[in-house]
C-alpha cells in the first residue's frame, strides 16, 4: 500500500514548507502563468464512459486518511485537505452530487472495514490494488501513476542525459524492493547495488558511493528539492512506469455491489482528465514535477 511505501513525515516537512512559501496555491494559477505538466495518458482519446443513473443515491461518502501528504493531510487551518480531497470534490461536482457528497477521515487500517460496514461508499486514500482486494472490492480506473526515477549527484553527472549513460555504472536501489526488480529488468547493463533501506540509499548518493539511485519518483522528487539533500542531487531521465512492477496506480475503491457507482466515478475521471481539472489539481499539490526534469 502506498501509505506503507511513502516516508510521509519527511515528505510532509517539505510540503508544509511549500505551503508556507506559497508554492502550493489553494486556487489555480491564472491562465497565462499556469505551468503545465504532461501527465501519463490514462484514458484513450476516443473512449466514452456513459454516466449511469444516480438518482437513487441518498449520499456519497468518501473515506480517506490524514497521514499521506500531499494526498491527504490536515492543513494549517485544521481542515482536511490534499490531492484526494480536491479530487473527490471535482468527482462529486462532475456527477452533480455536491449536495449529497461527504468526505471523512479514518485511520488507514480502518478503511476496508468502514467500507464493508457501510460507513462510506468509496475510499480515496492510496490503497494499492492487489489480486486479493480485487476479489472483494471494485476499483475505478487509475487517476494517477507514481513513476520510478533515477537521481544523480550534481557534482558528478553522467556523460549523457539518458539511462544509457549509466551502463556499467553503480546504481543504488533498495534491496528486495519492486524498484530493484524493475531496475534489473529494464536496465540489465547497469550495475545494481542493493542497499538496506531508503536512508542508506540516499546517503550513498549524497556521499558519492554510487553513481545514481533508482527509486520511487515522488520520494526522489521531494528529496532532491528539499533541505535534506542540501541541493546535492537532481532527477535524471525518466519517468518510468510499469504496472507489472509498480502496480496499477492510484484509484478509488468501492464495494463490489456498487458497480454503477464505480462506472460513474470512471465517467467523472475521464471528464476531469479531458477538461484539464485533473492536471490543475496535480499542479496544486505537486510543486515539483514527478514526470519531468
């Protein structure tokens, strides 16, 4: 599960700093100043998903958590905020259910039971899709995929700007991780150096013990732009996406019997991806680009 994979407190420290400095705006930037980012294409350009009849819905409660910044967190005013929170609001607006929509936070271990017990109709909290969960729950189409990225030291950059420049080089990766398996499969000519954990991985890059590292793109993006790295390093090449190694991505989880609601969420996500609102939410909460340099 993404919550287990992300070092939330360290990411939250940098994200809070961005909030204080105004790097993350509560409203979209003006059209002429608004940056852009090429998000991975999640829907076919010709695809159509019909909106089901939702007239029978009395209320639509989304469950989330408060400890997965920048996706879910408590803001400076004490209110629930984050990427997932804004996404839920846009889904409800697209489905014309704003007056019936609610979002509430529970702890991550409580999410599954709360959904099963009928204390909510959907979960937006970074639950990783697994084969076991698919037998018991329905999932929307992914609305975001978190990529793998390389990072390199600025003082000793590779000779080129593509992964080919790392052939034969020592590239650190966390031992036993999906990223280790992915690195070996995608880049067999790279010399993978397995390290005990994320702390050891980043220290090895910072201290020049490896030529690069390969890891979660969100972690690396926030670390390279945060105070902990002291400006030592930068993202390099990529992004790299793989459902086989990194999973399906971020989705909305629903009960199996709520097939019409799952289709409705997909309808809304398709609309948001096409009208630019999904990109606007991304830019609001990601002051660093996971998919660019």
